[in-house]
C-alpha cells in the first residue's frame, strides 16, 4: 500500500487521516484530494499524520500548495499526531515554525477553533 486517506466531517471542519507514504508518486494524488475538499467548500482541516510513515520533499510541497490555497480562501489547517520520520522532516524543514502542530486530534480540535 502506497497510501490511503480517510476523511471525517466534524462540526469544527474535516479531519483528514493519511496512512502510508507521501512521496513523489503519491503526493500529486493526495494533493488532488486535498484540493477537492477545498473545492467543496471545506476551509478548516485537521491533517492527522499518525499513520504516515514517510514524507518526501514532494509531500512537503503538496502541503505548501494546500496552505497557500487555504490562505487565499481564508481557511486554515492544523496537523496532529506526527510520528518518527515525519516529525523529524517537519522539524528539519521548518514546518514546525510555519504550521500549528498538535499532539492529538483532540488537541487540534481546540486549536483549530482559535486560529483565524
């Protein structure tokens, strides 16, 4: 399995869980799915990366594309449950400084409501 995404609509927005790998092969398809959420009016996202095993620069690029789009749409996103390699890549790349990172989806729910 390269990747799998699951979405769950909640009152505060949408939780998107990504499982597997986010690399040059899978990132374009994941980006397309994220873009479709925004196309359908979703502007408040929690990206749950608990089961994401690997992220490459292509995956980071897809996240930046979504972030720019959400900013234009006056939306926002929060990341939750970063683990292992993914957490290290976010730290080294500076994404920890760019985005709101939470330890859990529950924590992210609280933070999403406070971001404007």
